[in-house]
């Protein structure tokens, strides 16, 4: 009896029928309808209100982003000093071992370490002469210096004035001048050795003739001994043939204005008009039509030297070929 009543109650309740809508292909639109739908008034699928909300959101977003960037940059600039770096010498990533490099280099600072040309070809010669002239332009043209530069000619007795810098005298470069074509047209090319600048770094000189390193070249030792004691405070430069052949291809080498970088150019303090000192190296009679590898090294007690093809320190190798 109860069973029949429950069945009648269930049968009297309305039956719920579930229907499922299947996706339909959207109506195809032309480009003109996409840009502006005349039926719905939408522009590129959005109403005017939707476009306004979107533009307002991104306007606020980029204003906030720019403000955060400006705050971060301003906070960074407050910690910087335009005169000297915050981290110096051992505390810096640069460290205390200056790099040794040379000019001219084809392709700029990171260019090749090869100098190859035909001495009888004026176009070949002019390429290298122009590179050197471009490098020496700040040394020869004082109009290229910043306004107010206080440059003076120094020596081992005369120190530069306060906030002044020592000028490099290009008139003492011997045959390594623009007038002489830097020797390239005479198969006696010059290149210029320099040290990379490290703020507040001071060399520890080999100025005691009784304390010179055993591997220092004999001709450099004799040169140091020939100088007055006050003139021995220099970072010495020596170049030698690095070719593994027993045949001597390099010939005699001459250095101008001396065989070192004098003490009065150091330390580097980022003063206006400072120019790195140079040593002009001339190969007087290199063997033509031969590949000559030349290693040049800087000598100071606090310049670490490491030869080889990897992790080279305190020196460089330049490959020379004159046809």
C-alpha cells in the first residue's frame, strides 16, 4: 500500500529534462565587419566602454611602472659618484692587475691582433696610418680635450699641479710620427703600447738594479742600469719574438720616447684631460713575407704576468706580416 503511494507521488512530480547546447561555428565576418560591426556597434570586437576600460587600465599600469623604474634609477644614481668608483682596486671587479694592449687594431678595441699589409701598396699603408692617426688625435689636437683641461709637460722632478694632468709629448716619438708614416711605407712599422686605466692604482716599480727579476731581458736590464736613479720609476716595456722557429725574424726593436711608462702619470684619478702614457715600438728591420709573433710585456712588481694562449695577463701578442 505504502509502496504504491510513493510511486504515485514520484509520478506526479514534474520531470526535469536537461538539454545540452552544442557549439556552433561563429558567423563569418569580413575585415570591414571586424573593424566596425554595424549591428552591435562593436569596434574590433569590443564596445566603446570596453575599449575605454582597457585603455584606462594600461594607462595606469604603465604610469605606475614608469614611476617605479624612475624611483629605482634615482636610488641607484644617488649611490654613484661621477668622479670615482665606489668599489676600487681589490674591492672592484676590475681588480689591481691592469691589462696591456696596443694600437693600431683593425676593427677597434676588440679587433684583431694582427698587422698585415703590403708595404708597396699605398692603400694598405693608409689603412694602418689612418687608424694610428685616429688613436693619436686626442694627443695631438688639444681642441679635442675637454674645456678647462690643465695639461702640463712633466718630468721626474716636476709633478703636475693640483687637479692638473701630465701631457704626453708626441714630439718625442722619433720616427713613429704621422709625417714619417709611422714607418709603414718603409717596412719598419710602429705600434703603440699602453696600459688600461684602473682608478687609484699605483705601480710598484722595479727601480732597484740589485732587485731586478731573473727573467727580465738583458737589454732591458742594461737600459735600466744606464738611467739615473730618479728616472727608474717606470713601468718597463719589453718586446721579443714569440715565434717557435730558430730563425730570427724580428730584427732590432726601438722604443720611443723611452722603454717605460713614467711614474708621474700615476695614479689615474679620472681628471679632465688625462691621457694614458704610451711607448712607441718600432720594428726596424723585420723579415718580410714572414709571419712574426711578437710578445710585449709590462714589468712592475704588482703586474701579474701569465703567458700562453689562455688567461694571458700582463702582456699581449701581436702577429706581424709585411709583404
